[in-house]
C-alpha cells in the first residue's frame, strides 16, 4: 500500500504559492513554513519534507499569514484554477503572542 505524499517545495509550487520551486525551497529553509500532520505541528527545515492530503500548511509570505488544508497533491503545475483544487483555506491559529513593534 503506498501513501500519497509530495515534497513540500513541489506542492507549494504546484499550488501556486511560489513562482518557482527554488523560491518555495527558500521559504522552507528560512523556517517560514509549518506543517500540521496527524495533529502535530512542525516547523519545516528542509524542502524535501513530505506533505499529505489532510495536512495543514501555515506559512508567511510577504508579511501575510496563509493557512490552508491540503486536498490534493497534483501531478504538475497547472493553471491557477487547477491549483486552487489542491487546497482549501483554513484559519490560522490565534496570534496572541505576536511581538510588539
């Protein structure tokens, strides 16, 4: 039995959250991506980490927090309309511990 999974950098690229796979990898390496899998949240550190349908991905891009639930992995990078089928928006956790400016 095989488990569906995909590299996080590939998924971010296919879902059109990053223009290139390299930019997606940089997001992950900078620690800007968190993954919730089976109820445990982890800050990802390597672009090769796997994402599965049902996982939640939380990341910061251009100062904006984005939280999505993975619905599919995709087979290639397609049009924006196809990419939108790979995820659904979810609500980010409360930001009560934000640093003060």
